[in-house]
């Protein structure tokens, strides 16, 4: 037995900054470098580095994809039914939040990229730039099938 390591304190999960992660991944990208070799040299888990590489690949893939418009088409009126226009309610009065609440509550009426969709069935769908495109497509598809 060459080496004995005694841990005297409670070992906590190590936090790595973005710069440290980038430096470790750069070491792994060097010619003839392996993740296992870099992990042994730095005393890290190879699985941690593999996870960082996977997250980097996913981020690069997402950043390279162009934004897409999801074409839905038009929703026709139900047969034999003419819809009366629905009155639009005035927007609610702005709510005042404390400084701490400002971080967790979105401002009504100040939604970035707000889109209101009035469907012939009388349903109004309001979304903003935070909407998941796939979820919105599923909702529109379901509303179209229900009409």
C-alpha cells in the first residue's frame, strides 16, 4: 500500500465555476488526452466531466438551431354557428411587489413578446416569449380538434 488518505472533515460537494469547467474541458479536448486521464490528474470523477461535455454539446446544438415559426393554419368556425364577438376586459391594475418579489413575479401587461390568439370558438389564448413552442403547438392542435 503506497498511499493512505485520511479525511478528517465532512467532504462537501465541490462547486466549479464556468471558467474552471471550460479549463477542464479544454484539457480534455487536447490531442491524445482522455477524460479518464484528465479526471485522474485532477482528482475528479470522469462521470462529472462526461456530464459537462454532454451539456456543452446540447448547448451548442440549441444555439446553432435557427428559430422556427410553427405553422398552425386557420381554425374554421363550427358549422351553423355564428359567434358573437366577446368583449375584451380592461387590463387589471398593476400590482406592486417588494424588491424580493420582483424577482419571482412577472409583471402583468409587461410580458415580453406577448401574443393574443382569438379562436373562432371564442377562446382567447395568451402567450408570451417564455412559452414552449412544442407545448403551444399541442394546445393549438387540441383546440382545433375540439372545435
